[in-house]
């Protein structure tokens, strides 16, 4: 595994991949959320935020009114690398696509409205190609 830090190098190597599934962001509230097997959780001042598979969320009584698709950026970007998030967010903003970024240890993940997933993937692939051009 080669960890990269430079913006152009990270974008050129990101190889975006649309993952199967539909996800929602939820506030855990007083629920026993561990049993829901969240994809991710984050403790905020207002409480615990979860990323759940939409069907699991629906079954548990959560609102599923903003379904998201997940695109994984398959580059090993350094946690102190600068520019990948900005480049991705800018490319999607220029296409009018909202995004929520989640950075994990090995990869960054982009959540976009499910109905715009194919368009977002195309925009990110075009961004990657532009970073590999001389």
C-alpha cells in the first residue's frame, strides 16, 4: 500500500467506485443503535449521528427521506494530505451535486443523493482523468 499526500497525486489515483446500497444519515436519539450495525457513527454535541443502510433505518423507524449513495475513493490518501476533499467537493458542486465526505483511515467516501449517483461517479472519473493529463 502506497500512501499519497499531494493533491494531484491523490486525485489521479482516486479510482472512484460506486458501492452497492442506499444509506441515510440519522440521529440515534435514545435508540439502542449498536444493534443496527451502522456503517459509521460520530458523536456530536447534539448526540450520536449514524450512517445506516436505508432498509435497516426504515425497519428501525428512522426517516428515510434523503437516500444517499456511497462512492469510495480507492486511493490510500494520507490523513495529512491536502486537496482531495476540496477537489472532489468542487467537481461535484460544479455539477450541482451535494456531497458529504467521510474520511476513514484507508479511504475517503463520498455520499451523494442516490438519484444522482451515476452522474456523480462520471464527474469524479472525469476529475481523475484531468489529474492524469500532462
